[in-house]
C-alpha cells in the first residue's frame, strides 16, 4: 500500500478549461483567430519554460508569452490582458469529484503532496479552491525547474519520506514519462481518453480521480 501520494495539479485536480476559453474571448475582442492565439501562446509558454536557459516564474511566463503573441500575430496591447488572465487562473475550480476524493484519501491516512509548474502567486488561490491541507507543495518557483525536467522530480524524491509512493497525473509528457524514469509507481488520470505510449508501461489508468482508490 502506498503511504504518500503526489499529484499534478492542473488537468488532474483543477480544470483549466476556463483559462483557455478566456484566451479565446480575448482573441475575439482583438479580432484575432482564436486557434492562432491559443497555439502561439502555448508554443511560447513552452519555449519560455524550457528554451531560454534562465528560470522564469510561471506568472511572468504568462506575460512574456502574451508579448510574443503580440509580435507573432501583429497585434498591440495583448499584455494589457495579463491581469485578467492571472485572475482567471486564480479562480479555476477543481473537477467535480476531486474535493471528496482528497478528503477520503486523507481520512485513510495518506500523505498528499502537489507537484506543479505553477508559482505561489497563483497556487495560493488554487489551494484554497481545493479545500485540502496538503502535506507538501512542490512548485517550480521553489525548485527552479519545470516538469518534465528530471531535476524537479529528483528534488521531490529527496524530500519524500517513504519509498511507498504513487504519482498521480493527467500530463503524460510532463509527468508520466519523467516519473517512469524515476521508477515511481504511476496512475494516469486520462480525462480526455487519449492513447498512452506502450513504452511507458506499466502504469495504471483511470478516467476520473475517484477511481484511483482501486489502484493504491
């Protein structure tokens, strides 16, 4: 039986759909193609996380990604929407089954932790929405690394107090692959019914978080 559970946050515990819908609303307001803005934003968010060589906290990455979108899409003042997007991110809600599942796990004696690419500026509000007293919160801001970089996982491993550990995440590239390299037990929360990579087996797979109790 696992004693400690580490969770990815966004897409696993918290639904990020409103953030992307807000970005699409901004595109409409600026007369930009919605898919072009979302795609450009995502591309530059990834580049800023992994390609610049200098660590930047996630809140600042949002601003910088908007600035690059201005350049790529030839539009002015997208960065004026920065605070609006930060507000939406802070107000994101958990998936319907998440809070009850976390309460159930805590009542059974599991230690729970979050591993996220976020920063405290955003995460403090998201933790309040989760209504859960996590034993630990491991953020990119503190560890100066972004998933799937192994250095983040290695730092978390050094903090774990038990070898009886399971990592639970929706992100495949961000979480499942590096966790495999760490030889962690894994549960994939496959909310979008994607097809996992066979070379990353073995791992357990669930559709919603409440199903993980069958695999701990």
